[in-house]
């Protein structure tokens, strides 16, 4: 079938909740993807950072196949031989005492919110039904009703009310706004160390450190959402490491499975995750042996292949070279590691037309917040592949 035919089928039979570029991918390897007509593209989105280890990494695929031949799902009604090892390896890698596995990033965020509220009632002593969680403007944490209840993006909320109460929203990057919003009923502050869907927004230096101090002073849990910016994407294992802080709760997902299976997790200590008792919270697929085996190998690949260090080194290079491009359309280049946003001026006419032009020339990326082009290739990318991409990006940013 031709690409046109696949697109027609998708448009006819699928709900239109996405607006993808008209590239129909048929196979992928490393940083490269191939469409149904044999065209080759450099993937500069990495499935929103889910394939940090590269597409179809042979070690991760091997782990998936081997486990699929043994047992894929037991439910948490029984134990399995992969989950305890994932728990141990996550703790050894991150230093957190406990983890709670789920499937999607949104499920992990919901898990963290529930843990924070219950901790607030059972440990901090907040009156029942009074717990408050503070979040930030421009945030993105998923699409559930509770999560969109604290979104400031009107489209994410339009038509989906009534919304879940108990959330306050403060300006991202403004620690004073957080300090002013905290009350005796505040149980947690949920923040992205780098806002991905918001346009790869990096907060002012010292912001997270100030937020951590405010939370500690007021006995408020600091929860960092590292679903997209974590696991090497920012050039560190976690983006919060740039400010040398230690959040109470960390949420991970996406690259936790190398793009081979939906796996997410919440990391914390015994005081916080210990509030859950059997029956309080769960998931049929969360912690299944197939997902655990895939996650274990995905983490090993990140470490063994030094992908975190490569992200830091090549990200600095990519960002510095993008900043050299003299385009009348570019307002700002920003990012950490291989997590890069090129914000365009409003006069540029939006980022999508540039993404379409790049796709025609063999580079796949996606616009975010209308005026930002996000570049986030798999961390296995090589310098020469970045150099090849830079030539095309320069041409498109200058000529279009």
C-alpha cells in the first residue's frame, strides 16, 4: 500500500485526536526510520523521548522476546521473577528506597498525586479533604481528568469539565510565587525540571534549589516529573541533578522501556510510598514480568553505552551550533543535553511549516506550543549525523 492509502484509512476509521505529519513509518533502527515507500528519515523526536536508547535496540528487543516466551502477565495477585530485580536495580541506580511501577506516564503521575494526598493526611496531618497540591503554569503531565484539572492549556480542558479540585497553579520559574501559595494544607509541589510539551522551557538557574528549600521548610513534598526530561534526555540521569537537589518523589516513564513497551514508575522513600496498603492502588499490567524485563535492560543500555554522557556532550554541541544559525525567524535556542527547543518569532508563521519542510528533506521533528521546534533525537545519535542534520536545519530556517 502507498502512504496515501494508509493515511486515508487512518483518517476514515480513527478518532482525530492527533495531527501527525504525513509520514507513514514502517520500520526503524537506531536514529533512522523508514516509511512505507522506502524513504529514510532522521528521527529528531524519539517518540517524545521514549526511545532514548534508539529504535528497536537489539538488547532490549532480545530481552522482550526472551521474556515473552516465558511469561508476559501474572497480575499482581501473584509474584513474578522480574519485578523484584527491577525494584532492586532502580533503587541501586537512583538511590530511592522504593518504586511503584505503572504503565503510562499519566498513570505514574496519578500514582504520585494519590501518594502525596494520602501522605498529607496520614503523616503530615492535613485535615481530611483539604489537601492541596501546587503545580505550574504551562505544565504537561498527561491527559486524565485530574491532570487536565491543573493544566493552563485551554484546549486540554475544553469540553472535559467538571474538574478535580485540590490544585493550585503558580508561575513556572518563579520560586516566590510558590512560597506565597504554600499553606498548612499544602502536601506537594509537582514540577517539571524542564517543561517538554511547554516548549522545552528551562527555568532560571537556582529555581529548583529555591523550590526544594521552600518545600523542606514547609514540610511539603517536592515531586519532579522526569517522564520526558529524565533518563538521560537532559544530559543527566535526572534533570534535577543540574541543581544538586533531592526530590521526595520522582516520576519516570517513556525511556524506562526504550520504546518497546509501556512502563512507568514512581520513585520515593518508605515514608511516602509506604502509605499504600494492599488494595489502596494498583494496575493489572503495572509491574508485569514482560515490562519489568524490558525496563531492566533499557536501564542497563543507558548505563553500559554511556548514553547519558553522550547526551550531555552532543547536546551541548547541537545547541551551540544551532545558536550560530543566522535566521530571521529564530527568537531563541534553549535546552539541556539532547532536549532542545528552537523558539520562532510570531512573524515566522508557526513551527509546523518548518517541521513539514524538514520532513521533506529527511528530518522528523514536531512543533510544540505552535512556535517551537523540538529537537530530541535518540541518544545513540552520532556527531556526524548531527552535522548532517544541521546543514538541512540551517537551510530550512534561513530560506523558509
